[in-house]
């Protein structure tokens, strides 16, 4: 059984609204024979007359009135659907899925999303807290549109990764401590430490930093949430090695920061699929690019 054609239904509704085939033809920019053909096809499809041809305005039959009422709703839904899809194509309204670590989500990403909301309020962003490996897997599986990942990364077919930020890792210390002007591996190893857990890239970075000095200190506490680590530092539980995002942190008088010697950096990249991104994804990438610091 053939389905109803929306163009034929639009012709029927327009005839009912305009009162004649000729007026409908002018309104739809169709030839009069085409309008007649549309109605003939609908009537043949349904096996019933839809319009009463008479002197004066054309009026619908009982079957025609029922079909016209349903057709108005179908056409409104079709028009709304096309509008929603077109807005998504243009990037005016869409949902973009981002995967990022807790470090990026805590301060950097909220600032970017605030800017996005001001400039493109129709774009909704879903954020998933993931490791870099999980984020890249989500991109290859088309479950994510954008990822904020630790660098470096092994190249993956179909995924493009570009440098985004290079933030210094600093020693975060309780202000009550008497601390040197710079923090060395030897000095930090002698302090109680609050570090990221072993499954994070930051943990591997700091472990390698200590290992170059021949040290392998044990953490007093291991966590995977940088804000919680800072809170423990502020409470005097120990020292932490964390990235210092200059655009994101609010000074806490209970915490003192010291540069590391030798210096250590945390690098992040923006990842997305190599094929041409949809308009909304491009707009989010453009906003994130403003927070680039390499």
C-alpha cells in the first residue's frame, strides 16, 4: 500500500483554505492541471471523493474534512521536523557530546561552555567524565563528538588530535608550611603527598618526574578529582602536584603554590573525528580554541 504524499496533502489543504483549485495553484506556484492531478491521485488512493466541486467555493466532503484535519497536523509536524534538522545543519540547535578528564572539566571546560551558552544558546552539550583512552574510544565509536585528552597520544585512524593547552604542574602546599622557593623531587618526597591515582596520566607524569631523581615516594592519599585534592591541601593534609590553569583557578589563601624544579608540564589536546564535523561541533571547537595555550 502506497503511503500518503505530503505534497498532495498540502495541495488538498490549500484548496480548502483558498476555496478553489485556481487559487490553490497560484498560492503553491503550480500549474492548474498539476493541482487537479494531485487531488485525483489522493482520491484514487483512498477510493473516495475528497472535495465537492460546485458553484462558489470548493468544500470538502466528510472524508475530505477528516483527511484535511489530519493533514494539517502532519504538515505542521513535517515543517517543524525540517526546521529542527535545518537548524542542526546550520549549527543553531544541536547536541554535542564531549569526553574529558576531571582536570579539564573542573575549571577549563565550564568557562568554554559559559561562552558557548552566551553565543549559541541553541547548542546543548553533554559532558562525560572519562579517561583519555575512553574518550578516544568514544570518538572512534561515534559515541562522542569532541574529546579533551592528555598528550601525547598514539595516532588513531579516523581521529584528529591537536594541541590545546600546556599548563605547568605546580606544587600545591598548605600555606602553614615553611616551604622553599622552588619544590624539588627530593624535598617533596620527604613531605606527606596527596596525588592522583595510578590510573591517570597526571600520576604517570609525576611518577616519572620523581623517578628521574631516583625517587618513588608513596602517596598519603590518592584521588582522581583535583578539586578534592586541593581541598585536602587547604586542610593541611599534604602537598599535591597539580596543573595550574591560570585562567581557571581562584586563589585560596590556605594554599601556597611553588614552581617545580625541574619544570613539569601537563599537555592537553582537542580530539575529534577526522571527517568533516557538523556545524554545531565546529562551533564548539571554535569556542574551545579560544582557551588554547601552548
